C-alpha cells in the first residue's frame, strides 16, 4: 500500500508548504497540495510538525574496524538516526586499516554490513605514496578522498606535503571526485599548549589561511575539485569567495561547534571542547554565520570524532594530552537550529546546509538531500519549538562525552524515516 505523509510544514527547496508526500517502495512518488486528499493510502499525519529532508553528514569518524571501542557503525548510526540523519559518509582515518586501499575499503564494508540504522558511504584517503590506489578506490565506490596537511595524531594516516598533493591532484582531476582537505599549515601550528587559551594560540587563524591559500593555488593549477573541511576561521572566507568568483571548483564546510560555542566561554581545562582547528572567538563566529548567509560557506557537517572518556580526561588540566574531537551526531540539528533561529534563518536554510549541499558533495544528490519526486523517502519529523536539556542518555553514541551536555537546545527530532520506514526498523545500506 502506498503511504502519504501529511504536514502543514513540508520543507522543500522552494520553501515550507502544506502538502502530502506520497511514497512507495522507499521512494517519493509525488507531492500533492494539502487539500488533495489521497484515497486508500496509509496516512501519517504529523499536523504542525515540520518535515525536513533526511540529513546527510559528510564528515563522520566511525572508527570501525580497528577502533570500535571509540565508536562503531552500530552506535554511530544509532546516534545519527536519533539526530535526523539518514545518511553518513565515513572518514578514512581512525579506523585500522585506514581506507587508503581497496582491501581496506572492503574491510569497512564488511564491518558496516547489517549494523547500520541509516544509509552510509565512504571517503577514501590520500596519504604519501598511495596515488596508485586512487583510481581503484574510485572504481570501487568511494565518494571522494580526504587528506591532512597537518599531523592528524595517529600512525595509520600520514599528513601530505605539497609534493604529495601534486602527485594526487592530477589523478583526482581526471577522476572527477572531490579532495577533502584538513587545511592547517604545519609550519604555523605549534605544540606548546597546556590549557584552552594556549591551545587556541597554538593553532592561529594564519594556520588555516596559509593552507587555504595553497589549496586555492593548486586548485587553479590542476582544476581538481577541492573541499575545505571544518573551516573554523572566517578570515579565510574572502579568499574563498574570490576563488569561486574566478570559477574554481572549491567548496567549504563549517561545523555545529564553531557556530554554537565560542572561545570566550570555554573553561580553562575543559578538554571536551578540544578540536582542530579550534573553536575561535565570538566575533569570528558571527562572521561564519555571515558566510552561511552569503552562501560563501556551502554546508555544515559534524566532524563527529569520538573517543573513550579516558582519552578526553586531563586530570592535570593539560590539553596537550587530550584527544581532539567533538561528538555531536544526535544533537547537531538542534544546536544549529538554536543559533540559526537567533540569526534570522529558517529551516529551509538548515535543510540546504545539512541535507542538500552535503548530498551534492558526496555525489548522491539524485537520491538524497531533498523532498522531491524520485528521491528516497527520507524525512525528519521535527518540532522547532520544543526545548530540551542535553543529558548523556540523549547522545546515543558509544561514549556520552560531549561539550553539549548541560546545554539547553531548541528543536527536537521526533522521528527519522529512512526510505519510508522509521529508522529503528530499517537496515541501512551503502549509497552509490
């Protein structure tokens, strides 16, 4: 039997409207006016709740296989479903082996099979010496490639130099898949820090600016699609705008934690806030929101990067020893909406940042990211007025460690529907 989802607030690319969404066999068939009552359909009536397209997160560290004690497919995708995500794209590092070869990709696929609450896809990795693996990985189904310009802090995934980029980028330009880059210049980053203030100083804006400047130059030379991950400094936005005006294929994301928290409010030794690049000041945050308003920043991705609690604990208050990463999959939509509402945005903007644009980056924009005929029946039933306090039981990922604990957020995910079924009942599968 065909199904119909009815709401006064269906969020489409053209805006929110009263409508019926007709779907069957996991796909949207049509969108009808609210008065056009379908006969003999199984009706889901959510009344005044908003219906958003299922969210897509293109920056998730699931860590399985090899570091499943940090996070695994079961717990990460459970948290994703709780947060309104219907597809996540897994990063190629923190797992063992790293996804830098086809053999490693197949290990990832084996680990994910039968464990996912939501759909998933994979990024491959660019590391020194694996240029010969890029085409095979692309043919095997990765959605693009990730690299680091600075030491990521693990042994299995080495940072790349400009020479490594010059070896890989011509290959990627021919393949046509994006290169996702952690853009910090190691020559600017220092390792002399012991609390949040000194950690912030150790990774200044200039570290990001110098790296972005290099990537723009290489993008101009090779015409490789380049995507800057987790932009923290708004000072890089003007040069990115100029690069785009020039016609360069370069995109950029920022993260919920950069848009919600600010450096001035972070306690001295609160390692749960540690991430790279670091959370910067309130004035910088305001400029990041301006970048989203001008569409100079394309999308918002979580950079969900969990670890066991002991790795975040700093009994002596030494930030140097703590793992850098923020876990937020289950609360990211609410965190973004809390601040977006204050800035005068609406849920159509949020859907573009967290559904449509990420789907386009991952090359799955024909099936994910929109409420439109032909797309997967992926929906988030969302109450934008509800407020809740973040408590450990609301996180759903493996380790309830997050700077959002204790925060009061606005907007609650009431249900996540994956390909026409409530996510807790559906088996996630690989996109592509």
